[in-house]
C-alpha cells in the first residue's frame, strides 16, 4: 500500500504542478522542478524516509527508458529537417561541448577545486547514465555527477526560455540544439512546448552530446 501511495502521490503532485504551470506560464514553475521541491518538503514534514518513498517511485523512474525511446517518433517524423541541417546541428553540438568543458575547467581552476570534483563536473551536460559512466572512468564521483547532471538539466530548462526571449532566439534548430546540448532529457522535455521539430532537434543534440562527450571528456580530464 505504501508503494502504491507513493506512485499515486507523485503522479498527482506532478499533474497539479503542471496545471499550475499552465495557468501561470513561467519557466520558474517548471513541473519537474516544482514537483521535486514539493515532494522533498512533504517527505521531510511527514518524516518519510527516502527508502520508503523509492519503493513506489522506482516504478516511475523505470519509465524513463521508454520515455527516452519515445523521442524516436518525432525524430523519425522530422528526419528531412534534421538531414537538411545536419552540418549545422553537428558543428553546433561540438562547439557547445567544447565551450561547456572549457568554462567548467576555467571556473573550477579559479575556485581551486580538487581534480576529483572537476572530473565529476565535466560530464554534467550529458544524459545521466552516460555521464556516470564517464565520471567513473576519468576518476570522478558518479553519484556527485548525477547531482550535477540534474542541476544542469533543471537550470537549462528554467533559464533557457528566458534566454530565448532576451536574445530573440526563435529558430527551432537553435532552440533544439542549445537546450539539447546543455540540458539533456530534462531540457528536451521542456522543448515539447515549442513543437515537434524543436523536440526532434533537441533529442538529436542530446544523443550526439552523449556520444561526443564520451570521447572528449576523457581527453580534457587527461590534460588538466
């Protein structure tokens, strides 16, 4: 019964937060973010342990794989667009990867962070399963990397739309590549608000970032 309660509670909270986000449209009411915050507050208030919560919530987590696979449909339906702009998409993803890694190393060195923390940070813009594997391979902390990945995804999903407005970024290719490269799955879910084409480009950017990052991150870690 506890497991069922956790599943139903999580789903109901998410739909409530989604309804609020629809009513008051603002990036800061992103359902994934507000749901996570509210669940943490409720668990602490009712003194419910994480182990008790995850017994039910793990079934929701298990749906992440099928959800990611589901991104293949918009990718398939928008294949002509992706094929047309393949060079632009690929070069943009590579540029985003290098600029992200350079900024991480630069700020980490300025803050005098230990190498282990830097190595944990390097894969932050790559989807969680791949990022954790890369982190472990280069001497980072996979659990810490998972936290950084979540923070990067939430930050991109919240700040991304704001930057779109400030810099008047309206092209679907630009929106998809920027969020998909920086904010992986969480960011791509936000792109659903901008149409199927944007989601398709975002899913391509997320996938290619994981592949490219698996080669580039170890090289960067080797030289720092």
